[in-house]
C-alpha cells in the first residue's frame, strides 16, 4: 500500500495544503471533500488509488491547513474552481480525473461544466447536480425542509455555537453515530476537532454557504425558481454517481432526470448508506472509483 504524504503549494494569492499518494504515477485523480470535512475524508481512498494513479486530496480554501481568505466573496464558486485548476497545473497535469463529495461535488460539477476538455472523468458522491438541486430547493417540499440547515448556516456568528463544548453540535450533526458504531475512531474524532478549531476555519467553511446563490425557498418565493437555464448545465464528461440512498439531507429526486443533463452517466446506488459514503462504505467507494477510472484510462490508451 502506498503511503500518504503532505505538501503545501502557493496558487495565486493563497496556499493550499494537500495530501497525496502515488506521486510517481502518470495520471492524476483529484479528490475534493465536502462540508465539514477536509482531506482526511479520503484517508482510506488515497492509498488504494495511489497504487495506480497520482491521488491528491487538497484541503479546499478555508479548511484545515489551507489559507482562509477574509470575506464571503472569497468563497464564491469561481474562486473555488480556480483554486483546483491552478493546483492541477502546479502538480504538472493538464487533464485529470475528478472525484468529489458534498460541497466538493458542487465545485466539481461546476468545473466539469465549465471546462470539460480538462476532465477525463467525473465521480460524484452525494452531491446534487446544480440545476436539479436549484429546482428542488424551489419546489420540492421535502428538499426545502431538509435543506433548512443551509439557511441556518448563513447566519452570522453561529460558528461560535458550533465550536462550543468541543464542537458538540457539529459532531452530533455529522459523525456521532459513526463514532458510536465504530465506523469512526477516537483518532478520527480528534482529527476533525483539530481541523474545525483552527483559527477562522469554521467561519471560512460556513462562508461556502453564505456565498452561494442557492438557498431553500421561503413562503414568499416558493416555486419561483432561480432563473437557471438547464442547457447551461449539461455535463459533457463521462460521469459516475455513487449515491448513499439514506442521505439525510438530499432527497432521491436529485437523481431524477440526471441522465438528460449528463448524457454519459452511470449511477451506483448504495442502500443502507447515508450521506457520509466514504466513512460508511470506504471499500466500495475505492472499488467503484478505481473501476471507473481504470475503464476510462484503458479507453484513452487504446484510442
């Protein structure tokens, strides 16, 4: 098994920390975490993927050991995308495979839509397609209800409440059950507490939500939509979606009609798995990523 190593690189005006495995391998697999995680969510995938590919898992801006620029505008999607494209360039790659979960998936969908020529293949885990999600946030009662945390996260100063009592609220919202069942260890808990309590980290992490134009509908604007054109959100990249079917935040309808927006699509549904797929089904996640990338890499080598 390949080891995980760490590095920090300057990209434009900020520094990004990343973990990597298989640095000597030719093809890059970039892995993007969600909220409230960091590179560590991929700790079980990095060595597996690193056996055959250059696997890189950054801390996205605002998280853990990466820089935390001031201001909500610093966390708009254009900056999040640019960070990752610049990181890929710094790593010496032009094209790459992109794997992402949750908020990382939001960035990955945008990257694939904006620059499909740079992405060899896309793997999404429990991260909704932006157009479908915008429609559900506007019109689907269950998705609106289950997304109220997004509205809550926009409130100024709530990071102090989340940090109280060793991040008791945040642990309960995320990994308390995983710790109770042994799917996560005390070492894992300490790793997350360390990342969350770094200076300005949680405020910066919440700024992803504060900078986003997407928020659940209110009584005043329900059903009005966000004015998006589905034609602007077609993904012209081979895509695999791995979906934990017991997701507590994302309704199953996020997969309905996805094939119309992602013509080259495979979906793997994981029953009895919630939103936290890398923690609950790490072996399956590694297997599915490698199978998908291996297939695409084989196709590219034979053409």
